[in-house]
């Protein structure tokens, strides 16, 4: 499973989200800076951080905790 965490540098919420997500995903996730592409800015600028599963196109938006991340991972793994 490949998960992406959309955020941007200097975002304290994104830093918190990365800590939570990395505690749930042993191999870590791909962190994506929305500043790199205009389409990401349009989609996520007001919603970051967002955990995203590119295979199922499912998202988990902030705020979330470790239990919610684990539930999200279980849910997308079953799709």
C-alpha cells in the first residue's frame, strides 16, 4: 500500500500529521508538498494535511488521530 500525505513546509499541523501517520505505517508515507503543483494547491490548500490513498482515491482530512489513521488504512486495504 502506498499512501501520500499532502501538506507543505512550515505547516505545524502537517508536521503533527506526519508523526501520527508514521507511527501507523512502518514503511512511512510519501510526503507531498502542495506548493510543487498548482493542482495540488487548488485541491488541498485549505484542507492540509490530507492523507491520500492513490489506489482507491480515498482521503482522510485533518484533524485525525492515530486510531482514525489505523481505521483509514484498514478501510482502504479492504477496497
